C-alpha cells in the first residue's frame, strides 16, 4: 500500500528560487538556444504589481469576449540619449501609479521612479523622443451615468532623468469643436508615435463616445496630432474605424504616421491608414472577414445560401465579432512596400463558419501593399476572393481579399495563433512571434523569420520557454545589435526583460561567466531544467533585508482615529505613501492602530487626549540594496497626497521613528530543507508546480 508523504518546508527569510541571482537583486537566465536563435531573460525587482500576462491576461484566449475587444498596451519602451540607457514605462495594476524603470547598460541593475501620474486614470499611451523627455497620455477611469458627459484625459511631459513633470495638459475630450468625444475608456487601447524631427505626436485611440442622436453611446477609434512642445491638439482626423477593437502604429521612413486598426463595421476589416501632420494620405482595407447574420427576420428575407436545416439566417447583420487579431506592431515598412500582419480564420469570408467569437483555428497571415496607400495596390501574390454581407439596414456590402497569404496551417481548434507580434530586423528580414493557444488556454510560444516579401527564411520554431507577453505590446529591435527586447511583469513584483537573438551571431551556449543556463539546447515548451534550480538552491542566503519603523499622525477627533485605523483604503494610502518614497523596497506592509486613549465627556462624546493614528511599517528590500527613510516633511506630503485620493482630510505627522533592521537567526534554506526534502521539491519545481 502506498503511503502519502507530507513535506513541510520552513523557508522563513531564506531565498529559494529557480531563478539564479546575476547581481543581487537582479535575476537572470539563459533560457533556450538552437542554431540561429537564443533567448535570455533578466528579472528586475521593481515591487508593486506590473502587468503580468500569467496573472492578468491568462483568461483572454482567442475564443473569449475580452480577446475580441482587445487589451491596451502595458509596457512602453524608451531610450535616453544622455547615457544610452534602456527604459520602460508601466502602470501598477493595483495602485494605478505610473513608473519609469531605467536599466543599467550592463543589465545588472535598474532604477524605478514614480511619475506621479495615474491614480484614477488608465495609462493608455507613452512615447519617448530618445532624448530626455517622455509624453504620457492617461484617460480617467470614470464611467459617467450621464450618457452625454465627457471624461478627463491628460497628457504629461516628463523629464526622463528625474521623473519630474515638465508640463501637464487636459486634452479636449468634449463632443464637437475639435474635441475627442470621450465618454468612457475603451479596452481596445491606444498607440502613439513621436516624430522627433517635427516634434509632433500622433495618437490613435479607441473610446466610447458621448450619446449620439440615436440615444446610444457608440465606440470608435480616432487619430489626432499633438504638439510635443505645448501638448496642444493641432489636428483631429476624426474616426479611423467604428467600432475599433485594436490599433497599431509606426513612424514611416518619410516621417508620416503609418497605422492600422481593426474595425467591425465601418469599415469591416483591417484598416490601414497614413497621416501627415495635417492630412490623411490613404486608408485602404487590406484584409476583411466573415459576418454572422441575424437569426430573427426583422422584416428581412431569408439568407438561403448559408441557412441550414437546423438554423435560419436572415439578410441583415450586426456582428461585433472580428475573428481576427492584428499583430503588434503589425506594420512593417520595407524598401518597396508595407507588410500588414494578422491572425485570422480560414476561409476568411465564409459567412457560414460563425456562431462564436472563434470558429476555426487562427493562422498567421499577411498582405503586402504599395507605399502609396491611395493607389490601393496589392503587391503580394494570391488569389482575389470576393464575398460580402448584408449590413444592419439589409443592404449588401461587398468584400474582397487579394494577395492574402497564410504562413501557418493549423487545423485543430487547440492550435491557434494568438498575440501575433512582428519586428523588423536590420537586414530587411522580419521576426514573427506568437503564442499558441487552445480556445481558452496558453500552450507555448513560437517564432518564425520571413523576408521582405513574406517568404519564410526560418521555419516556425519553438521558443523553448513559456514567454507570455501582453496582448498588444510591441517587440523592440535594438539597433545594431541583432537583439529584440520584450517586457512583462510578474505577480511577485519583477519586471521581466526578454532578449531574443536571431541570426548567425547568436550564441549556442552561454559564454564563460555569463548568465546560467536554465533550459536544454533543444527547446521544449515551458522547460526549466535542474541547472537553474540547483544554482538557486546553492544560493540560499537571504535575498531580502527586513526593516521596521513607525509613525504617528495627529487627527481631528476620536471617531476619526477609530475610523481611519479600521479603513482598508486608508491603510492602502499609508502603505503607498511609504512605497512611493522608497521605490527600491521589494515590499511595504503597514498596520494601523488607534493611539492614545478615549475618555467620556459630560455631553456623551468621546475623544482622544491627543487623537492620533499609529502606523507600524515592515519594509523589505533586496539584500544588496540600501534604503533610506524619507524625511518627515517628504513623508507627510506624500501621505496627504495618497489620503486625498481616498477622500481623507490632511493629517500632521507628530512622531517619526528611524529604521530598525530585523536580523534573522533562522537557518538557511539548504540546512532547513535537508537532502530528502530537497529532492521532491526540486522535482516539483521542474514540473512547474508553484509553491
């Protein structure tokens, strides 16, 4: 008879991780390599909750409602000219604070700064001038009950070195008079590009509009030009598509803004467009797709051609499903044209293959067009396929696909291209990556290389690691290095930097003294080998230092003290205030309590002799990081900012103690676990079990 064995591990403050430390507290590993390809990673402790595809996006498979309507971008890459540093702008998914993280040139450390933006706003777009400025666009989280009301959207100009705000501007969100007509944030997100030669930005943004004449709040995308110096809106081009469920944009070689969005009706398809600072320069639909028709007559005739014995369709439609994902960036300009990439269902125009958000496996496709978008010239080979659908009014809307090519040929619903991404390499070749998903679950990640005509030069290959990326984020090519960078967050507060190498110069194994290997040289999905775990186990020294401090704030009266001490929003404000002032901290925890004692007065009221609230902080920091407590004045200022966000009156800090380090005497992990316990734990880690 088999007996169950129960293992108990007392980890306490000891570090036990499958990720080797490269330079405390930075972690890293060499993840996979085959001929002409390698993948490595660095993990920087930034704290908080940067967007994690594993945590926040794991339920958005291609068959889901969320995937159809799109997700906004989460990480925005930057470069800084003063020191050639690599940076990324991101938003904490819990506090909504916006941060910039700059990574050292040797990739061994990172510095994170709170930009004092966000709060009750979504970060929807960010762009850098590769000099010393960053422009952010945020949109309020408000959802007005009044359908005619517009909400606030703001643009910030940020100093890329200090994080200080140089300029803030409320964008015109009203209906009419050149306004952006924003009633509510749309999850379909935004894209923004900065032309540093003209100091103009182009913003493509999806939003829900204020009430129209039919009484409804419609959704659609628009494009505007913003002066990067003044943050004034110079031009509103109006609607790009409606509805608009995804968008992507690049700066073209001639300085114009080249983009596309994914429309469900006006127009229905992948809609490519080009803008100068002042006018539209063409807007063809380069790929279009099938339509689900109504199953109730509504005064319209039967659609005999697609009706069956079990289901009758009628000659009108109002289909919001698009059966397609555009790639990001998705548009690749080469010397003789533009390639547009997407994932779609085959055959694209078969109106009988409908009924759900996903009805056939998605495959990676593209079409190549002439740079002059007004000519609507298709350059890629491929048949002309005609189709169409009956629109909402019952009229026939003709559709045509020409020069559409699919690079993959999946036939199982459990094998679909999801999160397609593209990046142009230095030699006019193009790297494609995608995640393979079942209708609702991630499977593994793949890559492929094609030339400027979309011809495969490297067949599809397994990336060899569970590299899940945010839905709409772009890959970044590091000029002159042959390296591609992508970012993601983790649930435990790490910023993950993936580095992909494609080409003959890629290492086939780590060089001596470089980051350790964590996978075999034959990539296998989600593989994590014993090398990483063993390396981590031998580095079981405490990875964090723990400190305590306390502060006391004076409040108006006893009821206020009682209320604040038990209010979770107030507690979160105290916690965030300290975290904002100590960005290098791995975690900040706080416990509030009422200070002093109440006494009853003759009129039956209660108050404290000196009404106050005490905050007991526990602060953890990476082992190699020193932390400094902010001054009393700075802390009080930060605390009152955070308290104001939750509607609390200002407080006065009356007591402010120094940091005290907590020294642990607990044995290290290797000693505490022991040989017999370590073996099954290592096996569990190798199997991908999370403890």
